[in-house]
């Protein structure tokens, strides 16, 4: 009768308790450090040590989990910090401890792979020497499959980045066309009141489109339309933005009209009332058509993700590859298996997660800044039109001048005329 195998093995006599606990403490340091970093005391400690970096200029895309930050618009100072060497390497690495948004998103799968690595390490070190079969995999299958996995990840992130670039280009075109429409109306329209009426609606398009392309929980349409009036100090008198009743018209638009589509319809209607020449009207109509094309392109990007089958297969392949990897790492890394698994998993999962974050580009693009620019520039044009309207309404000053003195007229006598005639002869 074979002797019973104790499934909860004792420490082998050749290894004392100090060695046992020391080995596993060293092996589990990465896991313990990761979990501690994500706790409240860990964040407080990072803040005390100066590792906490809080970027107040960027909002969160996911309001509940607060793990994905939107992109910020760069200025010259931002670009200077962005390309600093070698401090950018140190700051971004230390930033994992102070602003662990990436770690929070990857915490679940990293913890799972760390548990698998710990079990494999414990089994290979203490269970297998007691007579149980060896459980390991050769590194060759991982070497061969790593190329396919790398291609899947690269194509996944590249396609997501192409969507991001396309969306950014569409919003750049929206900004340019909005500027052009507002300037055309301010120069070509004969009546300043028509300019005021038209330029109130131009920034409403970008504001309503932003709300149309983002989670309704992030933006309130009425509030964004009020913000499209521009800075409060300039939103006075005839230069004010959309009136409250006009905002109500957008909110209570006919069923089947999206808010940006309704605004474009109003803009096209108002172009016909500007009293423009045929060529000028056609140019403005062409700009509205461009905005309609941009609206349709943005809706297409939002509604069609990267093929779901491709995304799912990449995720499954990556998950299984990382779950089995400790069986190949143990023979070469030994006690460093957990650290090696966590490092590789962090790198590959991070690449895949970047693709997930930017696949929906409108959530992370700094669209708010484009809306602010459009609102501010339209307000400037409304101020100019309001001043022109005021100048037309004010009566011209009446200038009362004194009558001019009559010119000196030199009288000529008949004798003088005769003398002149005889002088000729």
C-alpha cells in the first residue's frame, strides 16, 4: 500500500522556516507592493514621499471607476515637459506609484496571474520534490507564439490609433469650418442684426455634437449650450449668445432630429435670410455641407468599433498565453518567477488596454477646448456686430456752421475796359 501523500506538505528538513518565509517574501514583494500602492494608505504614503502627481487639467472618462483620463490640449510648456530627457523616464515610472490609474485598471488580471505564478513556484519548490509529477512547459511554444501575439496586439492598437487620428481630424475640420462660417456672415451680411442672429448658432453646433458623441452622464446639453455663449463678461446686450427660448427649441426639437443636426438645419435656414449674393451664399452652403459630412463621419466612428471578434480573440489569446507562462518561467527564473510574470503581464496588458481606451476617441479627445474656442471667437464677432448696429441706430450729429464771408469782388469800370482794349493795339 503506497504511503499517503500529505497535500499540505511540511517544510522539508533541509530548509528551515526562516529560509521558507524569506524566499516567499522575496517572491511576493511585487504582488504586495502592487496591492499596497492601490490602497488608501499606499496613496497617502506616495503623496508624502512626493510621488503623487495630480493632473487637474484632465477629466475622467469613466466617472464611476475614475481610471481613464481624457487627453489634454498641449501648449508650449506641455511640449517642453513632454520631451525632457532623461527626467521623463523617471517621472513616468515613479508616477505609477502616485497616480496608479493604469494599475487600477490592470489590478484584477495582474493579481490573477500573480496567484498562478505563486502556486507554480510553491508546487515546484516544495510539492514536486516530495514525489509528485513535474508540471512545466518548454519555452519553445511561447517563443513561437509570441510573434503572432505581438502582431495581434500591434494591429489592435494601430487600428484604434487610426480611429483616434480620424476623429481628431474631423474635429479639426469642424473648428475650421465654424470659424469660416462665422467670419463669412460677419463680413458679407448687410444687416448687423442678421450677423448677431447667425453667429449665436455657430458655436451651438460643436457643443451639441460633443454631447451627442459622449456619454450623457458626462454632459448636460442645456448647460453646454449656455457655455457656448462664451465668457459671461462678454455675454451681455446684443452680443449675448443663444437665448433661453432658442435653447428650449434645441432641447424640444422634433423626434428623429439629433441636436447637432437640428442646429445645422437652423444655420442653413438663416443663411437664406442674410441677403447674400449668389456666390457668397453657395460658399456658406458648402461649409454647412462639410459640417454635415463631419457629423456623419463622427457618428460612423462611434457606432462601428473594431470588429468584436478580432478584439475578443486578441484578449483570449493574451490571457491564456500569460496564464500558462509561469510554467515555462519557473525552470529559468526560480524565485523570480512571480516578478517576471508580473512584469511581462504589465507590459502586454498595458499595450492591449491602450487600444481599448482610445478605440472610442471622442471620450478622450479634448473636444471641450474646441467648443470653448468656437464660443469665444463667435462672441468676439458678435461684439463687433453689436457695435456696428449701435452706430447705425444712433442719429448722426448735426453740425451748425457759421455762414462764410462773401468773397471780395473787384469792380471794373467802363474806362478801365477801354484802356485795356487800346493797350492791345
